[in-house]
C-alpha cells in the first residue's frame, strides 16, 4: 500500500536531486480511512511534503524553497487562477462544479485562492480547498477540505429579530485591553487598545425552529486571580543570562537557529546524545527533532527570552509540594520579566493546573495598573517537583512600555458600546459542521456579523466607539 502511494506521490511533484526522503508514513483512522504522508528535505531546511488518502487522492501539498531571483515576467492574476483551477481539476475533476471561488489574495510573491462549497447560496464550513500559486506559476500550497453532506433546506427560518432580542438578554461585555494586529483586524495600526469585549465572541444560532437556540457556548468569566507576592531584597539582586534562566549547561550545544518571523528559535541538545534506531515514520522524525532537546524563542527586536520548553527529562532527589513550586515560579518570573512582574496575577481556584508528570503548572495573566486584564495570551510556568528547575515557560506577548500608552478610563460607556454593537449587528446564513450527526454532516445556522462588512465583530473601542471587526481575507 505505502509503496504504491509513494509512486503516486512522486508522479505529482518533482523532487530535486539534493532532497532526500525523511518521512514515509501511513496512518489509519478509526473509521477505516487511511492517509499517507511523505516529506523530502535538503540540508538548507528546504522541503516538500504531501498527503494522500488511501485511494491516492491528494489531500495536501506544501513546497518550501528559498526564494529564487524574481521572475522576469511573473504570472498575472488571470494566469495564476487558470493554473490553480487546472491543478484542482486534475486531482478532483468535478470540484469546480461544486466549489465556487470565495476569496483571493494577490501579493508580489504570488496569489492565493480559496474555493468553497456553496449550497442554496450559503457557504459550507470546512469545505472546498486552498491553493497558492507563486510568482513563477508553480503550485506551492494545496489543501483539500472536501465536499460536505448538506440536508434539505428548512421549511421556515427563524426571524432575525428574535435572534437579536434573545442575544440582547444574554450578551455580556467586559472592559479589557486587547492587542490590535492589522493582519487579523480591520485596523490601520498595531498596538494595545482599551476595548469592550462581547461574550461570547462568536455567536451562532439554529436557523430553524420556533424559538432561538444559541449554539455558541456562553463564556463564564468567573476565574479567580490573586496578585503575586513581593520579592525579598535578595531576590531583586539576582541577574542571569537567558541561557542561565533556561538552564543551558556547558555539556550542551546549539543544534539550529530558526527564523520564526518576529522571533528567533534556538534548539540545544546534549553533545553526547545518541540517536536511536529510527525508521522513516513521522513518529521517528519528530522524536529525532525533539527528543532530548531544549527549545527557546527570543524577540528579534529586543533579544529578550519569550519562552522555552525542556524535552529532556530531568529528575532529582526533591519532592516539592505546590506551594514550594509556586515560590520557584515567582522567583523565576521576577528574573525573566522584572518590569512586568507587578502587573501579573495568578489564576487560582479549583482549576489549578497539575502536570501529573512530576511538574506543577502555574498560569498568570497581565493586568494594567487599574486591574484591567490584558488579552495577550497567558503566562505559563512549569516547575519540576524533583529538581526545583523551570521546565517550561511561555511569556507574555508585550513589553511593559506597551501598557503605558493605553488609556485607563473609557470615554464610551458600556451602555453606549452595547447600543453601537447591536445597531450594527446582522446575521448571515451558513452551513456549519454538525458534530451530533454522522461525520461530514452539516446544519444550517445563523452566524452574527457586522451589517456592513459581513465579518465578525470582535471589540468596541472604549475610547472612540469604533467597532473592530475581523479583517476581510
């Protein structure tokens, strides 16, 4: 089976002479379906990967190569679309009869095309495919999501007014500080803003039925947070290099350094680490890349440590309880982010994390000087109970200076924010995956969106009153 699928894979892509096969794997799902995964790479970290189903149909393709000299005459949008459609028809001859071109993006390095299954004028969730054509006209990315089973159109749809009235009784708004990213939100500049966040963020209702049935989970904002204790004078005097904070020793060597966009990733491993008997399975590949390593991320702009995780098991003679591990976590945080330390709060209560593998996990959030929570991702610290060392750290996605320019008092009242939110709210029909039925089935729903853009409303600016919506792709 695998050898047969490998021949099909090689007929789809041309493998350069300096590439070697690094992964050749086949897995079976619980429903009897199968999937083969193949990957080739060279010493420059370039690679080609593709996935086939058990019948040899292409499920995904990714080609990662260093950018060549700009093409003398890059393909036009029309040429790129034609090549994308030809590629789709080659692998799924009937796809264009079912899929419609939903989104496109033109860039200097190529074009991307998203096709979606449309039934009765409503898009079908998790359907269609994605294709990227580079400037030279090559297909570099492909992902096939498939055709979903759609039931009959409901005899009667629930009135949108009922949904709006129901939502007004259930929707809650919380004052928070959120990071704006023009890639995700329809904003001009990146940065922190004081906003009202609606809960739930994504609203879905059943499209039929006499009364509104909210399918989105209502988010209970009842977590308990406590401020961190002050650090003793001796703790304030401690200074360490990033490598010392991570725990890198003289017996370890740097394996690789990877460009991750705004961050740099570095991987270490003990010089005496011995590679076991590995085959070409995905499991062996991941073990080879991860076993015995320490992986860390650093900010390109500041060089500061943003996170790390030990995949090398460390054991010691200790048996620290949770309070003792908490002291270790607090000491570490004061060393790694001393300026942000006063703005951290510990998540406490019944849902305290426990690793169960000799580690104690602690989760923290960042708040402003007025106690307003900052949505920048959680800060996580894992303490090894047998060594007292930090085995994992996930840092905040901001610098303390970012907080100084954020207003602490809203200029727009919560009632006004609600009024603006609901006056601009609409509902659009969509076929969503129905997890209560057989795999691949869908149900018709109403999804809340902005009346003008048709995209989700994420926040209301607490200073200007601007509605912040998702960026249109």
